[in-house]
């Protein structure tokens, strides 16, 4: 069981999880990298926007990886990077970003 102190996006707290502390630190480092990349987007000014976009990006990554795994386990060929499903996901993500920009 591991503990991890998180201090990111103007928020600070500690979590405890069944995972090892080293693993939790790797996850946090990965998340921090994503949020740092998002900070470079000029229209993203608030920590909540950064967090939401990071979550969407992580969901997109997870969805693509699960799709690949499912295709492998079912013996199908892997979909290309530019499949219709990927285009739809990318389009919806960009639509959400544009809606957030309009609210600001």
C-alpha cells in the first residue's frame, strides 16, 4: 500500500492506494507531464480547464489502448491511426475544447 502527496494545479492533498508508492509516483509524473504540455495552450488559463483537458487526453489514450488490446485478443488486425472512430473521437475532443474557449 502506497501513499502519495500530490501538489498540482494549485491543489494539494495526499492519497493512499493499494499500489506501490513508486508506481503512484510514476503515474503522477506522467500526469504532470500532460498538464505541463496543456499549459502551453494559450487559451487554457484556469487549472480546472487544464485538469479537464488532461482527463480527456488520458481517456483518449486509454480508449485507444483498450481498443488495440481488444482487437489483438479477438485476433483482428489493428485499426489504423486514422480510423473513422479515431477521427470521431478527435473531432469531439476539439469540439469540447472550442466550447471551453467560448465560455472563457
